[in-house]
């Protein structure tokens, strides 16, 4: 076994803490414990082994690699793996590690930075140095109940501001913030489909819209109505099931993993590091702090993200893109982002060569036009100075170099910031969703009509009451679907009539058609009982009535006149 | 070795998991069944039913009845086969749901049935019991009582008439009047319409008077009828005196 001495130290530290001889936990107090062990407890063999491990830079790297790959995976403290970067960062300050060149990078950094914070130095009008690197790390909390949930390293800040950022991050992992994030994703977020399937679904919605449009305003489909409507209903049902099924799976996965991460962040200590020794006034770094807290939770166990497509994509994009993103804005515990002073901060971002995107609160000063104007102003200053400096012997030198283009992302809520930084917003998906909503609204409104075509209601029988007025013929029907039927009177004595069926209330409540009788001027028979009443099924699609209706009942006029009186 | 406690808790956890899975499967089945039921609706939308109606045939042959079928369901492609116990149907097979039935000699009752066929499949059937109207047959051979009816309160002359008009009508009856006799009133617009409502009969009051409100028309008619009279709601031509009709009075509306 390699580096047995480190295991020896670790067990000594754990057991010492358990026995009460060490006050701090083995993780948070690792630097002090090591110093104690190395100076007073380590055996000569252990010391020799430590010296051997630090003899060359290669040997030091081997120890660092072993600690990160093996020890951190096997060691366990309070149910979690100790974060290797934190351990290395703590050890790098104590002997003999403080002399190891291989640990140089761990002395001032926990590793890759997250989203940059824009914190203006006093009196600064916006310099690139005001865009500051922020590192975040979650560490299993110490047993000490008074231990802070958020620890600021390298800067000072109000506890309330740090707590708001942490609570906002908690909300984004499992709470109203996550609900907002999921709602935004459902409304217009990129879907987990492969490109071909996304295109196919978009085509499907377009086809459903075209079919519905044809049924509404196109030529009468005649005999093709049934297959057309069946195809439309099947297509719509398949599209809805696919869309809702995929969305539900993604939302469910994100919710479950978010809840697990939330519990982890609640239990752990969040450490935020920002160099410069600043004293932060106001909470304008709340947004980057919250986003970096999320990233820290992910970095603590990146493999867990594979359980959720949404979180996996968000963090993958954030981890890759974070070095180019800066953020400013005061964040409330519920995730809402409040306006801050912006102009100098945008100028600082424009002057910083690594920043390509900036997350800002939703305020006028963050519009693209404002950013362009600021960029133009800086370009003129930059260009003027250059031109003046490089006018040599009457000859002017030209430069093609430009200030980097900065994209602004205005956000009202941390969820919007997450959508932006995760590259989740998809304009084509928004368009597809709008189309899908419109088609679904039409289909839902037309559901009774579709059912009437696909599965028509049974033919109704004529029932009492008949009309109390001799001038009218009532055709009362025993149906619950009056809108699906029409009544026709064909007669050689009376005027032919076509009437809709409706539900009537009052003393003679019934579902019926009321026909006003009118004798023909030139009737061909003298039989006032001459007449056939047909019941027709209506086939409709919203405002459109298709022809011809299927006849599903035949009655004589004399039968209907006497109905209920014989 | 696993302790009994661990073992039983593992088993109960497995049971819970199985139960949850079964519940989920049941919920899915129920959802599928519900969806299928919703799609299937309730009943065959193309089922055919038939109801028969018998009415006296035109003319003076009391042994003949018109039988008509009232069809529920798509009538296209249907044909009808007619049957009776002792009488005769003409036609016995038809494409329209109507036939003419004649009682057998000496028979006063019969049963007419119909089978409804679509192609080579019987899709519905129905039957109706019919009785010879013996009273009508007697009335045809016997002279009626000596009675008269008169309209004394004549409504106005309004040729259009119709639903939204109203006036009073009344009159007297004279002669050998039975208390069972009733009065049927008609007003003429484009045809004769029974008044004031469909199937309205008016009793004869003490003093042999009668009266009612009526919609208006160009002419008015009052019929004194026996019980059992089948009062048509609308008429092209008023019935003559004879059989059920004992007396008739027709007047033109009062012109102002």
C-alpha cells in the first residue's frame, strides 16, 4: 500500500477527534491536525516516508494524484467523501507540504473557477480587475453546531447576503426556484431528443396544424372525413404523449436529483473564495455566489448528474462555459434578482478579455443597445489613444483588433440565469411549443366533434313531448348529444324543414327540434299527414359543418304529432 | 448469516415494492380501460330499432289499417318483411317501412310484426297488437242521433292567424245530446288547426253551451264528436258528419 503514513495520520486524526483529544473535526481541522501529527506523533519511519514523497516534483505529483484518486474515494467523513481539493488546499500551507512546488496551485485556489463576479473596487469606473474569480466548494459540515453554513474566504461579506445566496441555491435545487426553472424549461427549453426526432416532432405538429386547418376551412373531405379525423386524432395523441412523457421524465428526474442535492447542500458547508481581501458592500455578488454554489454541489459528485438529463446538460455547459461568464445582481432567497448599479460593471466586463457573456438583472441599463454603446465608447478611447501613439512619420498604422463582443443576458430570476448559462433556451422549441399549444387548444375545443365523427352517439329515438301548439312540430329525442343531430321534414303538403336539435327547459323540457309548419302554396297531395321526418347525424369540426349528414332515424309526421297523446 | 429481523424487514420491503408495482400496473390498466371505454362510447351507433304505428286507412273500409314503422338508426339499405297472425299485409315485403293490413274475415284482433333486414342480416324487429274498431263499424251502419252545433261567439276574421293571436269562441248544441259528447274546434289559417292546443277536446257545459279561447283565422269550425274520436291536429279538409262526427258548424270570422 502506498502512502501508508497518510492513512496512519487520517486514522489518528479521526480517532483523536472521536476520543475528544482533538477539538476540530478531521476534515476542517486537517491542517492543524497534520501539523500536530507530523511534529509530535509521526514515527521516524513515517517522517522518512513523507520526506521520500516530497523528494522530487514527480514524487509530489504522485502523492497528489494518489490523494485525489484513491484516498479521497476511500476515506469517508460524516457519510461523504472528503473533497480532495479542500484537503490539498489545507495541507499546502503546513510543513512539509508548504515547500512542495507540486502543491503551489492549491495554496490559493480550489481549482477551476466558476462564474466570475463583478465587484468594483472603491472609486473604480469599471476595470478588468473588477471582474473577480469566484471558487466554491462544498465540504461536509463540522460537528460544531455553531459552524457557519457559508464561509467566505479571501473576502468579507454580510452574513445575510451570503445566506440569501445559499438559500437561493437551495431553492434552485428543490423548491420554488426549481419549479420556476422547470416551468421555463417546459415553456421553451431545449428537449432531450436527438436532432432528427426533434425535427420529426416539429413536422408532426405542423402536419397536425395543417390537418386541423384543412378540416376547418378546406374543401369538404366527403368520404375521407373519417380517415382524416382518425389520422389527426392519432397524430395529436401521439405528439401529446411524446411531449408530455418526455417532459415528465425530464422534470421528474431533475426534481429527484435536485432534492438529493438540496439535502447535500443543506447538510454541507459552502465555502466561497474570492481573492483581493475585499469587504463586499451590498449583495450584488449574490447571483454568481448562488450559481457557483450550484456548481460546487455538482463538482462534489459529478457522476450523480447522469441521473437527470436536465441537470447533466446544465452543469456540463456551465462547467465548460463558466470561464467566459460573469454575473452581477442581488438575489433574494426565492431566486428573484434585484437591479444593481450596472454601467461600471459592464465596462469592467468589456475590458476583461475572457468575458463573453454577462448575466445581469432585468433592467434598462443591461439592454444590448446600452452594452453596444459602452463598447463603442471604449473602442473610441482605445482607438484614439492607439492612433495618437502610432502616428509615425506621417504614416498611420491600422489595427484590426477589436474589443471582445459581450453578450448581455437579462434575468428576473435565477432560473432564467440557469436557462441562459446552460444554453437551454431554444427559440425553435418555443415556436414548436406555441404551435403545439395552439393545435392542442383547437383539438381540445373540438374533442366532442371528433368523438362525434370517430365514435358517433347512438341514434336517438323520438319521444314525448310533442308540441302543444298545432302550428309547430316538435321532434323530441332521447339523446344527451343534441349538437350531434339535426331534424329534417320532407313533405308534399308542408314546406320542407331542416332544424337543429337543442335542449329546452321550462314546462315541456326536452331535447328537441322545433319545426314551424307551413302549408305549401302548391302542394301535390291533399293529405295533411303526408311527411317524413328524418333524424340526421351532424358531423362538425368546431365551426365547420360537413355535408352530407348520415340519416339515422325515420318517422312519419302522424306518429310524431300523436306521440304522447295516444 | 442474516438475522430474522433483517430478513423479515427485507421481505416486507419487497412486499411494499411489489405492492407499489401492482398498484402502478393497476392504475395503468384502469387508465387504459377508462380510455378504451371513453373511446368505445356506449352502444353501437349504427344499431337499428323499429316501432310500429297503426292508423285507420283512408276510405270507409274499417277492416283495413295503415301500418307504419318508425325507424331509429340508419335507414339506408334497409328492407322490411311484414307478418300477421290471421290477416293480410300488402305489401309483405317493402323498402319503405309501411304496409296496409286487412283483418281476416271474422277476426277482430291480430298481431302485425315486421322484420328489418339489411342485406342478408336481420337487424331489428317489432310487433303491434291491432283491434278492429267495432264501434266505428257499427256507426257506419246505424244513423246518428239528431244533434246540431252552432257557433254563437264568432272570433274575428284574421286570415294569417297563428301562434301569437288569441280570441274567444263559443256556441251551443241542441238535440239529443249525450253528456259524453265533446266539441272539437278548428281555426283556418293556411290549413285547419285544432284549437287552442293540440289534441284539445271541450266538454259541453250545463245549458248545452261550450266555449274556449282560440287562435284566430279566416274561418272557424266546431265539431260535435263521440268519445274515441281521433282529432287530427291539422286538417286540409274538415271531416264530414258521420261515424264519430255527429254535427259540424263552419263560420267565417267576424269582419270589423
